[in-house]
């Protein structure tokens, strides 16, 4: 099973979900707004991507943060606290593939590689 983590109204998440649907892949969706950020996965994501990639510094949420909040993100603990309090600051989508690997963001070529061998809807 593939699990996609994100926010349903995010354009990049919409593109990713549409791509997965077109390929008839089995997908579970974890909505940050309704279900919250899975705190137990943040260390996994930080290890896989690093805080500089995981935190979307080009997004609206980051830009709206005050300078003290931005300056406070100096280590993984501070990044974790920010992501738990402001889920929209996380770059999306975060995807766990059927083989247990992780990807961040969306590109068709990246998804094509990651989806190889994933079960399809019957």
C-alpha cells in the first residue's frame, strides 16, 4: 500500500493523487489538516530528506512566520516543533511507497520509478 501525506487542497498533492489514480495504484491518504502530522514519522522524514528540504521555505506558511520563528529552526528538534504546530510548512506530498521507501514532492519520473511493482486496484 502507498500512503500519501499532505493537504488535499495543495496543488502538488492534487497532481500526485491524480497521477496515482491514473495508474490505478492502491493509495491511502493521510490529511494533515484532519489527522494531524504523524509525530512518530517526523524523525524518519528528517533522516530521509533533511530539515532544509522537508520545510518548505518557499511556501506561504513559511513566509507568514515571523522572523524569530524562522530563525529558531536551527536543529531537528526545532524543525519538529514547527512542523507539528504548522503542518502546512511541510513540503508536500510526502509519500511512503509499497516497498517502504520515501519520496518528497511530485514529479512523474520520480513517481514512475517509485511505483514500479506497487499493487494496483483490482
